[in-house]
C-alpha cells in the first residue's frame, strides 16, 4: 500500500526539482550572465581551431544592440559604434591576435530598473600577439549595461578599466 505513495512522492520531488532548476535557469540574472559569457566567448580566439570564424561574430551580434558604446582603457575604443562597426572591430581583433582567452572572475548583477541590468565583473584577458612571441595577461574591471528587448537582454554599453597588479 505504501509503494504507490513512495513513487508519487519521488515523482513530485523530481518535478519540484525540475521546476526550481528551470525557474533559476531562465531567471533574468542567469540570462544576463549567459549574454555576458557569450560576449567574452566571442572575443576568445583559439590558435588551432576547426570552428567557423563567423560563428563568433554571429554570437557577438546576438549580444549587442543596433549601437553600442565602448569606453575604457587602451586598446578599447571610446565611442559609440553601430552593430556592423562593432562586428568589424571584433573581426579585426580576432584576425590580429595569435590567441586570446577572456575569463570572467568576480561578478555581480544588479537591476536598476525592470528593463535594465548592470553587470560588474573582474575579467582577465590573456592575449598573445605576433604569432605568440608576445604575451599579455591583464585584468580589467568591466561594467556592462544591458537592456531588455523582444530578443532578450542586449548589451548597450561596455566600460573596461584596467586594474593594476595581477
């Protein structure tokens, strides 16, 4: 007699766990963090890769809006770019480096309004130049501003300030 209740309880527990996971997975915070990770992934360049180079550019297009404002430390441009100009800038960067890896470290997400999200993150960029003969590892404080759109969370402003020390 207890077996059907045990099965029903296990089923309900699994269902509750799945519901909690889906609620968390599709929360605004997690959606914004996925967009943040997609931004940094689009700037990651593998030296030896069989991946389609245009895939990273399409990923970047899915993150940015019609225009995006960049600001910060050199080599970050300090201007507002159209989506196409931003994609061209990323393409030129990807073609000029021997390899790059961008890692998101300490991160906070805040919502100053229902349709706005700000991400503050410490990021580490590991970039090799000149075919790998020069290698730079830098840390930046990134402040990313997202706005909700019908397509999801779109990046509208990115500020990168160089951090001293390693």
